[in-house]
């Protein structure tokens, strides 16, 4: 292209106007060899009338000794007189100058040629991408209507299971008229309603008994944030609901966890008991019998550690809690979450609590898990601040997060 532009400048001057460019391949030597041909249509001082078009290039083959880089030239002053194709040989005796080439590449004619080529390439690229998207749509969701596919893609990108996303749109299509489905706001609202119904929630911790404390235990894998979460629950019960609260921890494996919970207990001015055996746990629960709520923090357990899970089960049996919340991280993979639910289900799981919602790229996994295990969602946490970054689980809130891409 650069060499063809040099020919344009040498023959027509620096004020030449590029009208059209194209690059194509021509067969030579009985079709066994391909050579690239660059064609430029240019004019000097032209006033091109509407509808003027370059004439087709001559079909004659170029001489064998020539490399066909072509320049279509315009002759005449003020009017389009003729357009003829010419081929420029690439002989070694053609002088070249780096400085002249650099200066010429900065001329308006060259810029116009470059922009024309970029436009052509972008058009071709867009066409290719559109074809790939169409093929992908047909492969991924052949039963999803084209006008609803963007919603399907949005849910799948939020890690909602493909079958759930497909069922949602199928229900939408079956229950509403085609003209309603063209209203984006209407479709968004109806999808939100369906997702909300798929997310069972339990509401906040509520004390229903009139005698004795309401005991709540938090269990779960290591590193999901149980200690910070139990501090948030205690702070909300004490400071916002004006309840009497007691804390018990059996997480003696991590000294830092005990120290952290002790600091929270001192700030909130509530009692804390550290126990290391089921018998000590029983005594601690009895000693806090005058509290309205007792929150029990447990040590993290690996879902694959059968021995430790059995030990945890013994603690839970002795404590006899009113509620057992399985704490899970929303940043974990669905496979890990489902494995944890299965293994901790052997201990006891009444409700599910998701942490680190603020760190999750997508929150569709919460919907998948809720649908699969049929457990109600109690709370979600959205940061590290105590007591603020915790919310009661709400189906509509999570549905909106799914459709918004997970932005808290």
C-alpha cells in the first residue's frame, strides 16, 4: 500500500485525493501462485459527479517479471475524464528514501487511504463477529427466542445455570403476549419476579420462645468469615434490637479467631466463653441461660475431613441449637459450595448464609444453590465492617444483583 501511494504522489503530486482502495489476490503460473495486488483510485483537483465509478480493471495478466502493485490513476482537470488501472513494477532500481516516505505518510492522501482500509476491515470484522454470535446462540440455547436471548445471556454470564435461565424465559414467553415481550422494562420486571420466587428466604433471627435463650450456631468451611459474621449478628442484636446476647466459641484451633471475638465481646459488653469439649459447651450454654440469644462460633472444617465433621456433629448435638446456619462464601465455585452443603448436611443445616457478596464477580451461584438444596437464605454479608455490612436475605435484592451483573 505504501509503495502504491508513493506512485500516486510521484505521478499526481501531494494534493492527490484518494477515492478508493482495495487489496486482492491474483493467480499466476497456472493458478499455482498467488500475488497480492493493491489498487488505488485517485484524482487531482477533481470535482467527482454523483454516481461516478471507476471502470473495471483490465483482465489481462501482468508481465511475469512484474510484481503487480497497482495504482488506478485519474487524468483531467476538474472533471473525471478517465480511470485506468496500471501496475507498478517492483524493480530493484526504484529509488527509496526513508525521509520522503515518512513525510508522504503524513499527507492527507495517505491518512484518507488508511482510514478507508480500516473502515473496510472493521466492517468485515463486525460481520464475522455477528455470524459467530448467531451460531453460538443457536448452539447454546436453541429454544430461546432471539428477542429474549440477551436476557438469557445476561443470566448465564451471572453464573445462573443455563437450564434455570432457559426455564425462566420459557415461562415468560408462554405467559405473556409478543407485544409485551418487546417492552424491555416489562420483561426486566417479570424476570426479576421469577428469580425472586426461586430464592427462598427465612428472614432474620427471631426469638419465639418465652423461656430460655434462643441458640444459634454457625458452621462452615474454613475461611468463609464465620467469626466476623457472628460479631455482626451479635452487634445488631445488642445495639439495634436491644437484646441480651452471649457468645460461645469452640474455635480453639485459631488463637487469632478467639482474640478477635474477645475484642468484639469487650466492645459490645457481652459475655464470651471459650470451650474445647462438648461437656464444656453444655456448661457454657447453661451458664448463659439468662440471655435472650446465644451465638455459637465453630471452627472451620474441611468438607472432606470426615473425622472433624463428626466431632462438629457431637458439639452441635450437645448444644441443641434452635438454628444452624451453614456459612458459605459467594466467591467459591458452585462445585465447592454443593460439596460443602452435602457434607455439612450430615452435621445439620437449617439455613444458608452467604458471605463476601461484595467480592463475588457474579452472584448467580446463590440462586443455583438455593434451587438445588432447597434451603432458605438467612443473611448475606457485603463487607468487613461490623455491624453494618450484613443484610437479611431478600430474593428481590439478589434477583436485581443477578440482572445487574452483581454490582452491590
